[in-house]
């Protein structure tokens, strides 16, 4: 049974960049370890043609261990790496800023 319960997850970096939106939908028929991820074009905060978002189906809107591993490893860290590259190559960063960002990423991993 598909419940009409959805968790909307949106995370923003300090510079205003957002990760793709994630909609976590509870499906009673899934088992506790089952999580289904679907990437949808144009399901986004903005109207860019290359923008996308995710529909994620799990047993509960609270997520599962598998969901959170996917969220951090496949979404947040990938976006964080992209933001580090923007800071590193924008010419506006200092070596001290780069060291802080690298240290933060190392602590997270």
C-alpha cells in the first residue's frame, strides 16, 4: 500500500547551492532493507534543463540505514566535492579556506 506520506529533503550549502531535492515516500509493501531510488529530470528547485531530483521509496519516511548511506555517499558527498572544486578554481579562495574545506570533508568521511 502506498501511503500519501512524503518527506521532502532539501539541503543548501553556505554559498546558496542546493543538492537535488529528495522526496522520500513511504510504501508499506517494501521490507525494512528495501529502498528504491529514481532520478527524475526537471524535478528540481530551478528550471535548468539539466536539473533533476530524486523520488525515493522506503518502508518509512524516517529512512533506513541503506537510504542514509546512499544519501551521503551518492548525493551529499558528490555535491560537496563539486562545491570544493568551485571554491578551489574560482580564484577567490585562499589556501587556508581550502585546508578548512578539506579538513571538514575528511572528518565527515
